[in-house]
C-alpha cells in the first residue's frame, strides 16, 4: 500500500496535532498519578498518627489499672501496721520509677508499622 503525495501532505500536517494530544494525555496521566501518591502519603501519616495516639491511651489505661492494683495491695498490707505513710511514700517512689521505665519502653513502641497489601 503506497501513500500518495496528497495523503502524505495531510499526514505531515496532522503529526503536530497528534503530538500535542498525546503530550496532553501524558501530562494528565502524570498529574493524576502524583495526586494519587500524595493522597496515599497523607492517609499513611494520618493512620500512623492514629495508631500512636491509641497506644498512648492504652498504655495510660494499663498503667492506671496497675497503680490501682498496687494501691489496693498496699492498703491490705498496711491495715494492721502503723507505718502507713512511710509505706505509701515508698510505693509512690516505686510507682514513679516504674512509670519512668515504662515510658522509656513506650517510646520504642510504635516507631515501625508493618503491614502487607
């Protein structure tokens, strides 16, 4: 199949138009992909922030329960003895030390999130 000279002239004129249309499609595709990547990045940040916040709430809840249990045990032990204030001070100090050590452990938690798609 041969191309006649008139057909060739028309084709050459249309090449510029086709190139512009293809360039516009490519640019649009790239911009959509970039927007999609930004949306995924934002969702990832929001989810990781939500995970960290729930871990903080859960750890505070657990530590609060532990403290209540320790206080109950201390009350039971100190009912029959007259040195309640000294024991409470010791337990408060121990609780503070436990909190500080557990906070150091909690800082390590939540730094990495593993997920599969």
